[in-house]
């Protein structure tokens, strides 16, 4: 979940508390709550406490955009208020923190920390650069392929791309004298835009590609449609590969580098790999755990071993073997932050469904668009859903705000559940390529100052059209072949 707004820092590197900003923001959220609860007519089928819960939820989503306080604190406040005004007991309000989807993400974060700490993730990226990095386009493919491999187990696109991929992008650009400013166009500008756009694709390709994907699967389950790690990659692999092949080429046409051949890049990667030396004990252990975890995830439908159990066993194994220390686990700040807001939002969304709010919304929208069949409504909804991401700085916030409602509406109109679930879940990730704040890695890449804001948005808009065409034509056809719909 991306929170681009930052507060001024004190001398001890702690944010300075801006009470005026917080007060204004909280008053705005209170106004949102009051508008929902007291101004919008309550559906007859929804009880008063369910409608108050709706107000809390919508105000929380608005807060994730406005950020008067950090997102985790905001969601924790919402969970607390839900137990006071939303008709939930405190046990029910806190139940999201016991959900297995939340612990799957946490365990995957611990494994990802080991991948970064041991250097194995960087070694994988350098290996692909050495193999395929003889041209600028090849470098972008190599780094995108690296992110693809890491996305199989690292549920944070920020952790894998910002912590592993981005430093290599910058290093290769600087090999050719391409730095922010006058020389950005030599190579760096192209690599920053091409690799970032590919990251949005890899985020859509795996159940663990982005933190919101397990959440989408969990929401889909409340509508009676089951999504697994294996079924997700089966659905996304074909349109994802097509996008990964086409998108960097399209970006090269939109933002062409002056340097087309990069023979020094494989040399750089080989030198870095030599300096890293042979695989260390921790990397070997982690490599085995990595392969086994992914293997059990792929075969979970046959082995009947829950993917969360597999992830937890993998994390515990790394602790027992000393590859990961307990201090590493405690220090995984991004993971624990996600734990707080992820579990809270998951529970609030489930509670809304239990209160009949999503059903009432679906019936209301279905009545308004009664003249449309599910196909026409689906086409309209998908475009609105995709480009609504201009208003979001987080894939998760986007998905939480719109995925359940759109899914409920389309299912009520008779839309095939599989098509609806995968389309909206994957498109949420792809839409993050639109802006320089669309998801956690985007401000990281944009902050390198290789790409102008105008160019970033131009590339994002054109690539969005390309991805929509690929996933609507290739993806929907592939899903038809798989009998997903």
C-alpha cells in the first residue's frame, strides 16, 4: 500500500506531528461518515448498524487517500469504531487479524526479507542481466524477468523492485554515463519507464505478486469463487507473458534510448557476481526453501496443504537454520504495517458483505443499468475501474474501494464469476502503471529523476491501452480456453 505523503522530519528522523493537518483530515473524514449515514438513503434491507459500518468503511477509504494519519493507524481506528458503532463485537472486529490470508502475506514478507538479506535476490537479477543484457531492450527484459521470478514469493512489489531491481537499473544506466538531467535519455529514462511498467505486469501475474492479490482472492471467496496460487498463475501466465514481451518494446518506441547496445551490462553483472563469490550457506538453504515453497503452492490443490501453512513452515525453517533471525522478523516494519491495515480492511469488507450492503448496492446499480446485459455493463465497469486509479496511490485501496462493489453488481447481472474476479483483480495491478504514484515502486523509480512527469504519464497512458487490449483479447480468450468462464 503506497502512502506518498510524508511529514517533515525532526532531528531524530521521526516525523513531526502536524496536529493542524491531522485535525483537518479527521474532520473531513467525519464529514464523509456523516454524509453517508445521514444524507444517503439507507437501503431497506440494511440495518442501521450496517449502514453506520458502511460510513466507517467509506470514510476509511477516503482516509487512505487523504492520509491525515498513517494508514495502519487509520484502519485500526476504523476497526475500533466498528466495534462501537458498526454492530460488531470486539472479537468480530479483530477477527481479520486471524485470517489466514493475512498470515500468508506476513510469512511471504519474512521469506522476502531473507531473499534480500542473503543477496540471493540480487544474484538472481544479476544472473539474468548477464544472460540477456547485451542490448538496452535485453536489459529491460532481464530485469523484468528477475522481478517475475521474485514475484512468485515476495508479496511486495516495493520490496523486490525497490530493494533489488532499482539499484541495478541505476547502476547499468550510470555505466553508460546516463544520469539524471541532460544525459538521462542515453539509457536511464528508458530503463526506468520500461522496467516499472513491467513490474505492474508481474504484480498481476502471481497470487503473491502484490499484497492486494490474496485480498482479492479472499473477497472472491465470500462470493463463492475460490482462487488459489496455482489457479492464479494458470490464468495470468499467458496474457502476462504477452504483456511482458510487448510492453518494453512499446516503451522503447515511446521513450527511445540513445544507447541501443549494452555490452558492458553483462560484463558489469559478471563482475558483480564474481565479487559476491559462490553461493553461501544461507543462499543455498534459502534457495531450497524458495523452490519447495513455490512447489507446494503450485501443487496445493493436489496435496491439500494450505498455502499459508506452507509459507509459515518456510519462514520457520529459515529461522531454525539461522538464515533469518528473530530480529529480522521483528524489524520487518513494512510487513507488520501491512498486517495492521490488511487485516483490518479485510474484516471491514467481510462485515459489509455479511450486513448485506454489497448485495443492496448490486441490486441498486442493477436497477439503474437494467437495460444493459452483463457484457455491456462489464465493458463499461472495467474501463471505469481501470482509469479510476488516477485517484488512488495504492492498488490495495483501489481494490478494497471498488472490487467488491463491481463484483457484486456484475454477478447480480449474471456475469461469469471467474471472468469477473480475475479481470478486476488483475486490472487493479495493471492500472498502477498510469501515474508516478500508482503503487509503492512508482515514486521510488520516479524519484530517480530520469523521467519527466509528462513523459511518465504519456507512457503510462499508452501502455494502459496496450495492456487493456492484451488482457481483454488474449487474456479473456485464454480464460475461455481454461473454462474459467
